[in-house]
């Protein structure tokens, strides 16, 4: 049995295919259209999944939420706040009337445009938004039973939900509903700090360690009422997302004594303090919630999904807290993962098919997207005028490791594209973490982004506990933060605490300074030989040459561009940045050997995020 899951029409549209409960393919539409967080129907991602179906029948198509319930929320919210918000309601109503209320026919039309006559509206199912998220986290996890906590901005009504999974069963037992949302609270501070919702939250999290949480008390006293079990209510007097087109209002700005920061304007310590404060409050709420759930249910396993589950600092605190013995987080925790969850929910809850637990998990290292054969790579690179050599495996890994050790920045394109927001060694830009100038070089000359933003380390799984204080034994999806082990630090904790402001961001804190944040934290990816053999082999070669089993791993893209999908995407990015070397499969390109007339002002194509 094959089931196609689809998420679309909000942000991060995606498609996913499962066959007899096994995840076969999944991809975000943005990777194909090159439009960041593309929200349109995922035509190309769906076509990719249909090709992965190999001509066999699709038994069900499942959409990741229920549009009529969302429309109910829109109406009830307007009636609750009327006459405020009439302008935004009037602007949004035609879209709902034209498209979203008739989504069944719209989806059927889109599907049949891809595969004429193959789909009927009767085959289309709709899952609830938070059930899709919960299913995406529980069913691929290595647990037979678990508590599943979903936190995001808002689904139909739910903003936070708790589910219990056991075998093939999964049931949501309670939720918090709009407008009380931890995701929207965090996004409010994201926009106040001059960043964009749905992309800037990573920046806010990365900015937080440079600040002091001096506004935490104000947030708790005025913006949010938090109970002992982590449940909460937001004071709507300070927010505008229910009735307007912005997140915050003048009362919010007056509370903190400044207007919102203008995008791209200089960052001051004030905004680092704002970031530190909301991060501290967020962590406190999540820890209260997870501790209460562990005590209430007696469960030892926790699964996480929803956009808030991408807050890897909070995830690290959950792991270190120990309320749950085991934690598993869906790597595509945002709305893209809802496509996968919808398909899995239909298979286990609608079809009533049994579940087979897979270890370490059922996500295939999140390598679920397109891959390219040597002949396809050859043709694509030749077509764009690339000058390359083909290097056999017995030379490739050592040669690339030596180049990295010599200070080169390497674009590394291997196998199937990752599903989710993280590059995990298949579509990555790599560098030597021992070089104190590498973080600044990567930020300003490769990624074209703010200099304060930290980079993640990839480490051989077998060496992880020697280099990092790991709260969990494995972190293959780069979703938890740990700290650099004390023996690899170069300054004391006291010295670090006294020099953690934005002006101190380039202070060398460890022997791997390019991946060590101001508080010694690092968003660790553990690389396992059985899951990522080629990336593991490269790390092993780098360790042989340097004694260091760690590389910088950042996604293969520039700021506000989707991660590259094809060899052509990779070459275009390579030629427009200061990358020194590009490795696509076994095809190796050195920048000094390329035709430099092929370089373009690539970054200007993409709107700043």
C-alpha cells in the first residue's frame, strides 16, 4: 500500500510517500522551485514522490490539516475581537472563499494535472494539523510507546498538544488553543528584534547567549501567565496577531522601551538581552511541561514535533534535565514534516495497519530526497561549463580531508538530499573548526549572513563524548545543543561568562573555536558509519590527518536561499561564493581551475531574511 502525504498553502510545502508503512521519499517544494519556504502546492515534490512510487497505485492522498477548522478559527477570532481586525479579515476572506474552503477540489485538480485521471476527490483524506505533527514524530521513532509533545504557532486551533503513542495507536489527550501559543510568542520577539517570522527564530536563538536575560521578569509579569505544569495564557493586550498583520503592538514596544529593530540595522546588546530573556522563558515553560508530563504519565520516552521542537537549545535542556530517559525529535519538525505525518497517520489510524518499530529510527538519516547518478552529474556539470576531475573513493576522502585541513572551504554534495531544515552531510558546506577565522569567513564570504551566527559541528559518533558533554548518546539530526568538553576549552568558564557580549564574539574559546559558541555550546551532529557512510569516511580521513574528528557543517546555500538540490544548484552557489572546492559524488572542482566568467552576483537573487 502506498500513501502520499501533502502539506501546502501556509509555508514549507512538501510531499512524502510511504510504502507499507516505510518512508520512501520526502522533499520540500522550495528545493525545486528555489523559492524559500515555498507555500504553493508542492508540484515538483509531488512529482518526485510519484516517480518514487514506480508506477504503482497510490491508495490514499492525505492533506496535513483541515481547512474548515482553520476557517472556523478565523471566524471565531474575528467575532471575539470585532470590530478590531476587520481590515485583515476583509483582506483574507476572498482567499478563503476562493481557494481554501474548496481545497478538496483544488487538491484534486493539482494532482490530476500531474497524473491525469489518476486521482479522484474520494481518495483524498484530511488529517488534523497537530495529529500530523505527532504522527511524524511517533511513528518513525524507535519507541513502542511514548509521550508526544507538539508545539508550534498554530494548527487549526491547537498550539500545543500532548499525545500518547503505543504500538500503532496514537491519540491526542489534550491541547492548548489559539491565541495562547509559545510559537507565536517566540515569533513576536523574533520580529521585534528585526528578524523574519519562520526563518529568524534560528537567529534569535543564536543571539541569546550574547545577552543577559534581564527582561525575563517583565515577560512573566506582563505577557504570559505560566502554571506549574507549563500550561500558559498570553496577555493579548500586547500582541497584534489576532487582529492585524503584525505580531506586536505599541503597548508591547513601550513595555520594553524601544520600537522594533529595523531589519538589517546594527545589532545592539539590547536585542541580545531580549533574545536571552525570551529564550530563558521558553526553556522554563518547556521544562515545566516535560517534567509534569513525565510525572503524570510515567512514560520514559518523549517525542517532539512542531516548529518549537527546532529550538535545539531547549531540546538540549530537556535531554540534560532527565525527566525522560529517551528523546526523539522529528528532523523535519516544522510544517514540511506534516506531509509525512499525515501519510503515516492515515496508514496506522485510518487503514489500521500494524507498525514495525525500527532502530535507530525509520527516517533513513533523513536522506529522503532526490539523488543523481554519475552520468546525470556528468551531464549537468558539463552543461554549465564546470571543469572537473573524477576521483575514486580511495583517493577522494583523503584528498578532500587534506584540502579542509589546509583551510579550504568545501561544498560537499553526496547521495540523497536531506528532508527538513538541516544539512546533514549530503548537501553541506564544510570547513576546519580549528581555525579561529573560519566562522567569520563562512558567515560573511560564503553564507552572506550576520557574523554572530554560530556554526554546527559534525563529529564522528564514536568520538562525540570525548569532544562534547553529550546529554543524549546520539544526535544525528543536529537537534540538540551540548557543550564542548572541558579538556578542549582554552579559557575558563568564568572568563567566558565575563566576555560573552557581541563585541567578544570572536574570542577563541576552545581548540575548535569555529563551532564553539560564546557559552561553549555547540549544536552537535553525531555522524554514524551505518547511516552516513560517505560523510563518516570523510570525517575519519580528517581525523587521521589532524587528530580532530570534527568538521564545521553548514547547509549548502547562501542566506535566504533554499538548500541546493541539483548539481547545477551546487555549481551556481560554488561559483558565486568564496568556496574553494566542490565535490559532487566523485566529481571534484577547484575554484582556481574554473572559468570565472561563470561567476554571478548570486546572493542578490535572494531577498534578505
